């Protein structure tokens, strides 16, 4: 079979490396560079845990994990095991975290509830947390970079007492097994393995049309060439709806904006990824993995609309032994919060940029300032699960709608695509319930 994969992000390259050793003739077409778009914009967290784990998500994560463990343990791709801390801002969420702490260990995932007093040991400033906790105003109000909930005229001693009480009341879930990595390295690793198996990886080439004959795909047009195809795999990330439209397929896919800023401040950084209930998070930048502000500009940064002046100011502050760096991001994964953005025209909202320094103080950074910023799109579905399977157009297979977990689940998604294109053999331990759970027919 001649198979064309459209998109060379983490999903397309993982699929290419999975299909490479088969007898199929596989070509991957990527309009920019391998892993240079949403994959490069991501936080690079390979998640084992989840606050409300559903069986499909757990199965995908478990399957991916066995592949990633091999890459990370052998040092083929650098990683750091920082763990994740989920922090409740309401009693209801604290109860959900307590439930997760009971359920996750049943699936072999280490998890425990921690309180404010344990946080300091994990490298998080509980005082900063009490100021941020429940104060989602920091997202909406430009200029309010403290997020302090105090009102003018408050008695400072009473405020101190409240802060101490509040520190004791913080509830968080700590899952030590989540890992950080550089997702572009992962995509490059997958692309290299695919090439070794004879997959053609074409970068700098755009798919402009997918042609069909009698409701089956027949070929792919690019801006350079025409490729015969018995099957086309849509792994175009946030551009997936545009590719679906080329063959008249319409699927429920929306986008949510994923802004990120990198901050540098005084103090060292050694803490888990910390995710607040209000969907803001702070992620340490490990010295061994470097920082984006010292890397060449990616396509995603170009599309974020930053001026040259902003970019050059991003490297003015030099790193030293007493400075630390973190990434601060915000995520929405609900379909109801989604829109259809133009993936080539997105930017970091000013209100988010203004609120980010307050989040960096969580990690104990003093006087944090922004040294870089970028933005990506998450592609979301109504049930939060990816869309993987053949569509009504025979041979047109989708692997999109990764929500906020494309880095985490890409190797498992590649297994599902392989199972869609050819029957899994008896010796394969493939979980067939995934085919139905992820099928585009479910909507
Ligand atoms: C800010 C942010 C943080 C995130 N953090 C995490 C995280 O910590 N952990 C996690 O698991 N997930 C995370 N995610 C989600 C994850 O990044 C995505 O799910 C994943 O990168 C999607 O990969 P992809 O290969 O589908 O898309 P992409 O990486 O966007 O790849 C799609 C590729 O298709 C190419 N393409 C599109 N149209 C065409 C065409 N017509 N012809 C040729 N090529 C085409 C594009 O150039 C692109 O390279 C995050 C997302 C964002 C936005």
C-alpha cells in the first residue's frame, strides 16, 4: 500500500516510525520542519497521571509510556523526572484530587495528597500560592501582576494570619512520575527511525489537495509534486480541519489558545510542574535541556507576531548560577471553550503576559522578567479524546484532536493508526477497545 502522512509533528513522525518497518511504501510530507509547530510550542510534559482518569486515556498513556521509558532510560532522548503537583483552589476540586490519589495507585501510578506544609520541600512557595489561589483575576486583568486578593484598608496582621491559615489549608496532589523532555528531540528521533526504515520524509513541502476516485483517496498534490496514495493519514495538528475539508470530511474539531512565556528571575528552580485548578501552570526549565530563548526562532514563534525588538530584548538578561527559568502557561481543553482559529495567525494575549510573573513567584523566583514567549493551539474534541481512524472517505485516516496530550500519547496513537491500516496480528497485545473509543464514527 502507498501511504502518505501529512504532518511531521510528534504525531506524524511517531506514525511514520511505526509504519516504517512494515511492507508499505510510506512518505511523510511536512510543510515546515520536523516538530517545528505545535510540538515545539508544547510544555513537553509526558504525563502518566490525570486528575480524572478515564480508561481510554489511561490505556493510551500506559502504551506510550512503555515506549518512552525505553527512550528515556537509555538516554536516546533527554528527560527529567520532575513530577506534577495539581493544586486545588476550591473544596470540590480538593475532593477530586483526593479521589485521584485513591484511584491512580490502582493503575500502578504513584500519587499522594500533600498540603501546604509539604510544598516548601517540593520547591514551591506556599505563601505565593495563597496569593494566587482562587485569584483568576490575574488572567483577566492586565496590569494586575501581583494577584493579591487584599483590599485597601485591610489589617496587615489579620492578612498575615489569614495567609498562614490558608497555607495550612492548601490541598494538592503530587504525582512524582511525570517527566519533562524536549518534544522536538522526540519528533527528530521518530523521524530518524522512520528514515532508517526507508520512509521518505519531505520537509518544506505543502500538501495542497487530496484527490479521490469513487469515494476513495487516490493521490496527494503538493506544491512540488503529485504522489499516488492508497491511504492518506491526516496528522496536520491544528491544520487538520483544513485537510479534512480537502476531501469533504467534517469532524467536530475546535482550537484553544495555548500561550506560554519564559521567565527568568533570582533563585534556583527545582520543583515539580505545578498546575493550578484555574488552569495556569508553571514548569521548571532544566539547565540540561536548555531554554528556548537561546534556540533559533521556530515557525510557531514567527506566527506569534512578535516584533524583532521584542525578540532581541528576550536574551538581554544572562543566566548565571543564581538565576532560574520557568515557563508559565495556561490551558483550556474543553470543547465548549474552543473556537476555530487560523493556526497561522495567533498571538500571546497581553493579559496573559501581564499575569505571568505572579505565577513565576510560585517557583520561588524573585523579580522575574519575561525573556521569551510563544503560542500554540490545542485541537480539542467534544469528549476530550483524539480522533483516530478511517473516515467516510475510504483510505482517508485521521490522527488529530490530541487535546492537551499529543506529546504524551503520540506513540499509542501511532499503534492505533497501524491497527486501522492493517489487522493487528495475534501476537500483538493491542487493546482493540481503543479502535472504537477513538473512532471518528463516534460523533
Ligand atoms: C502551549 C501548549 C503546551 C502543550 N503542552 C503539552 C504537554 O506538556 N504534554 C503533552 O502531552 N501535550 C502538550 N500539548 C499538546 C501537544 O503539543 C499537541 O497535542 C501535539 O504537539 C500535537 O502534535 P501534532 O503532530 O498533531 O501537531 P503539530 O506538531 O502541529 O504537527 C502538525 C504538522 O502538520 C504540518 N502541516 C499542516 N498542514 C500541512 C499541509 N497542508 N502540508 C504539509 N504539512 C502540513 C504542520 O506544519 C505541522 O508541523 C501542548 C500544546 C500547547 C499548544
